[in-house]
């Protein structure tokens, strides 16, 4: 039987048109095949319509890919597909009116987030008998007047949706934060369903209960009001002054949300930087709106252990936040790598630095700083070459995948640092085939090297065959077009379905073998 290979075959970019037509027919009874075929870009309108008619997940994928036409969709039979087309701006305006009256509230809820809803449809949804539908409209409407009206809705859940919506006018958001000029909410999801006072068990065993964990109401809709302030605190449309009034709030979650904002005063950021919660301090540390004086002050506390590092909690999170700050001074960044393990990652400040700015860190006495520069993939040749010849293996590992390194430089890295840099050398896009073959035959085998080579565009059959001996490299190698056809045919019967499917998807698979797979004749080979 070859049915399990058909999804792989359906994804094969070299599949002839005749076989593609036959697979589309088979997909009517094979959801996995339909899913694989829906990812193709060469289907054409007729095949798209045929796939969509038989498989809803495939239809959704095709709709979001911009391949499905409105003429091929029945919004009554396939409301989810109609919603997908509306989401892409390809649906018919009449569909929104039709779906606004759909008996399933989940369909009506999903409709609320679709762009360009006609005014009459918004009004229909705003008057929906299901609170969940109205709350979703409050969350997603782009019409400020509708959002403002729903921010004063008598149900707290609807106000919660409006609090998160950036289209809600600033004055309405300020009222949600302070309560000034706003009538108290009359109900929430908790008191709608339970006798109060009630606190929902976060580990509630009831399968029919969809209250959020910790939901509580003692008559004042307490948990929902807390969530309203939390959502409004992080909403960038909320007035900074109103949001700032929450700086001393007893809730960690509200202060944490406030620390995300980009429009607070430096004094308020400094206050939040002294927050007892490491999560709040770390959020401030990474906020692009904080200025250099506060960055330096927080970094100094990291070095001295006063951000919770040595002897405390949260110091690493603050140091990591500062290190990822796009405007952190480079001299501060050099100190931060000593306060926390940054690891091999391209930091925003390094990514944006000019060649002149990078010359200092690239020549630092600290290999951890030089390693940060090595993460760039667009270094000036002189910086790249200096790091490629670095005596520290960690620095060389960082720069080894940099484009433009010569074969001689890559071989010199291997000769100087050995197994520590082999995988990163194998990841270099310019690594020549001969070097990849040598790395693949390293004794003993280096598994990370094999996994890099298995997907390398320069890999030859000689480099790929050893990759088949590694469990994780094997599926990637089976997809590689340089693998010999005879080997591919053998992999079609591999015990690992992922490997067999990858071989079926390989564009180097002979057409006659593809034909036999579709006909179920693999066993005859």
C-alpha cells in the first residue's frame, strides 16, 4: 500500500500536471492529501475549486492564500470558508449580512473581527443577544463611535473587549481606567451564571464551564474590572495620564501591563524600574522608550546585584531586557554580557550598529563581546575576516556561517578549532561541496554537522549519504534533490513515515516512480 505516501507526493514540486489532476480527485477522500495539495502554488482555478469543494481545512488554507474565488463558496454551507474570504477582503458584502444572522454564535463572534463590515452589520452585532458576540465586536471594531458606545455597555465583559481595542477613543479608555463619568457595570459572566459571591476554581473539573481561571464576583464584578484596567493599561490609545494613575496599583499584572507602554514619562519608568516584581523591572528594561540615563542606572544595579542578581531574584531577566534594548550604549552592553549569559543571538543594538561602531566591540578583550559582533551576517570584510581568525572558538562559531568566507578560511577554522566549530562551518551558505563531504565523513560522526549538511544547497550525494545514518538528519536528507534516485526509491519504504514522505516529495524522484506510487505499484519495484 502506498496511500500514506500520497501527501508527500502531493507536495512534490516536480509533479506532472496529469498526476496532479489525479491526486486532486483522490483528495476527495483523503484529508491529509488535500492538506498537502492546498499548499501548492500551481493548482489553477479548477483544481482549487475541486479541492475546496471536498475538504474544508483545504478550503480555508486556499482562501487565506488568496487562491479561492468567492464564486466557488456557498456561505450557507461553508460559513467558516466565507469568513476566511471576508478576512482576506475577497468575500461578498452580502455574506456579512447573512452571517450576522447565523444561528451559531461562534460564527457571529468570528464575523466581528472581519474588516470592512457595513454599518448595518455592526449595529446588528452590537445588539446581538449573546454577550460574547457583543464583547468580540467591542474588541475588534474599527469604528471609534461603536467602540465608545460599547465601552459604556452595562455588561462588564463588553467593556473588557473595548478596553483592549485601539480604536476606542482616549476619553472612553480613561473612563474605563478611572471609573469617572461611567455608570457601574450591571453584570459580568460570573454573576450571569453563578450565585455570588463566587470565585472560579482555576482547575475547574466541569467540562461545560468556560469561565476564565480565577474569575470572581462578589457583586462588583471584581475580576472583570481588574482585567478591564489591565487591558486599558497596555492599550496605546489610552491617555498616558490616566494610565500613569495605575503605577501604584497593588496588582502585579496591571503594573506589568503599564510597563509595556511607550509613552510614559522617564520619571514613571524609573519608578517602575524599582518595582518589587522582577517581571515589571524586566519589562521596563526592554522598553524602547526608556532613555540612556535609566538604562545606565539599571545596568549598574545589575552589575552590583541590586536588580535581584547575586543574592536576589530577577537580575538575569533585567540584564537580558537591557541587552535587547535597541538603544543600549555599546559600552553598557559590554558590561551586561558579564552580568548575564546572553548567548549566541543577534541583539538589536548590534544589528543596527554602523561599521565604525562595531570596530570597538569587535576588538574587545572579552570574547563574549566579540561573539556578539560575530552574529551579524553583513559585516564589513575586514571585521568578518578578523573574527574568522579569532583565537577563541566561541567567536569563530558565531562568525562561521557568515557569507563571503572563502574555502581557505573555513578550512582554517576547522584546522584550528576542530569539532567545536564544525556544525557552524557546515551551516555557511558558501561552504563548497568538497568541504561538506569531508565534514560529513568526520570520524566520529558529528550529528549536528550531519543535520546542517542534510539541508545545505551545496551538498552532494557524497555528503548526503552519511546524513541518512542520523535519525534527525535523515528526513531532511530525504528531501534533498541531490540524493540519487535509486536511494530515494529505497527510502519510500523507510520505517519512518516522515522519511518516506520526504522521499515522495523529493523533486528528483523519477516520474515513473511517481506514477507507480499513485497506482499503488510500489511493491512491484
